[in-house]
C-alpha cells in the first residue's frame, strides 16, 4: 500500500539565494530527483496564499521513503518544511 504525504513548505536557502532562472531550474531538478530516487511521485502542488506556503501531495512506496525525502531535501537546503505527514482522503 502506498503512502501519500501532504507537506507545507517554503523554498530552502539554496533556492532563495539563486540569482538566475537557470539556477532555479537546476535546483528544482535536483529536488525532484531526490523525490524520485525515494520512489516519490507528485500528485498535486499549489499555494496556500493565506499562509504564504506551498502545499504538495506526494505518493511514496512507504512512510520511510517519505521521511527520507524530507530529510534529504532539508539537508540539501532545497526545501524548508513547515509540516509534513500522512494525507488521508475523506472520499
């Protein structure tokens, strides 16, 4: 059974310091490669404008893979997570 995470996040220090579009694109590619390396697949991404954060839903093979992605993305200063945890649909 897959694990779906919901995260609220902001750009990490490296993304905030990027000066050109090319740098931003390279850093975003690095972030998505971390997610993919851990078996993650983006389901939805958007913005919560009231709170000033981005929101993402991502599926992973299991909770450990999701946690590993969060740890790696944080350590690489690509993303600052405000929160991340299991998403449960009410359908």
